[in-house]
C-alpha cells in the first residue's frame, strides 16, 4: 500500500478503484438522440460543470463506477466510487409540488384524453409542461438553482460524480418517462391512478348523446332440460321458417347504450360518433340488399 509520507495516510491511486458489478451507462449513441425530457436534465447540469468533470463523469458512467443508484420521491441517491477507499455519496433533489398543486395538475390533465393515453403507453406528451405552467409550477428543471446537488468528494459542484449519476438518470428517464413525476413528489403509478379517477368523474359529467334504454330484465321462461330430452336430438326448424316470423322490436344502438359514456374525452361524444357510423353502415347494407332483391326479380 502506498502511503503519503507527509500525512501518514494511504495515498489515493491515480485511477478510480474499479467497482464489481457497477451500474453502467449503456446507450450506444451516448447523449445523442436523447428524449427531450432526459436531455433537459443533462443540459441543465452540464452547462455549469467544468469540461473535465463532464469528460470524467462520462468515463465513470461508462466504466460502471456507480455502485448504487435509486430514485425516490423527489430525490436521486447514488454512490460513486472514485479514487478514495470508500465511494462518494451523491444526491440530486428537486422541490416537491404541494398536494394542492398536484390536484390542480391532475384535474387539468383529465380534461384532455391525450395525456392519459400517452402516459399509459409510457410516452411523455409534448405539451405536458404547458399544463404545469398553467398551474403556476414547473415539471422540468430550467436552471441549476432548481436542483439541490450534494457530493461529499469536496470538489466543485457539479463534480464528475454528480455528472456520472446525471447520465444514468437520463437513461432511466428514457426507459421510464414517469420517473420525472416522482422527482416532483408523485410516483407515476399514483399519478395514473388519480388521473384515471379524475377522467371517470369528468366523463360522468359529460352529457350523453343518447339516453339510456331500459332493456327487458326478465328471464325467458324455458322448460326444464329434463322435459326436453326426448326431443333434444330432433332436427330443428329450417332457416326459411325464421324468415316468416314477425320482426322483433328493434332497439337502436343497444350495445352502445349498454356500455354508457366513453371514458375518452374530445370535442364530440364518442358514443354519438359510433352511433352515426352504425346508422350509416345499416343504411348502406339495406340499400345493397334492396338492389340485390331488385336484380333477382
């Protein structure tokens, strides 16, 4: 072991100590073509980091010097192994939104179906920040002052250890965009649950294009199976016999009425649009059948 003769302390190696099973930055394209949300986090921190911290931070991330990495409500915590014997503790935090502000954001997002639709498939709506701005808050950081950055390495902040963690955070956001909401204090799964509840309440208040129809609820009175055993295998009625039967009472759009209001929003009620499509198809089929009958006669 090398010792510093002046202080009597072990001398730090020239290269960082290798980490077994460290967490590596695995994007083949580096920082190119990052999603706009992840790119915001990287650029906001990088613009205040020294060039040396940027280069070494990337080397640390690629070589797996990050020993641990976790994202919790409003904070990213990690341990990055440098030249010291113990890894350095890194913390990247963002300010939480208050419960009241989150309620305002959820209610505003619930008015447009596109937000729930995209978030459910793991996509971040391009105009998501407009919703937060209308509630007088922000989702993504815009300057270094929006972060609380700490590292116990003693170097200038943001240091290479923080930069390395930033790369991993960007990669996590690319895979799971909902992580951004967790950094503002509300986990993505909880946001989706609240958004779905708000959407259901909003849809229930929208006027329906058709009133509900009371369909018959009484069960048909059929003979017991035991009394039908002798006639079970006898041939039934011919299809031509059914043509002579009187037409049953037609309830238009019965399936749509049973389903009720659609949870999806929009400028026009979805039930009414589907009903119009059904009417058009029905009219077209009747017209085609009429022409076939006329040609046969």
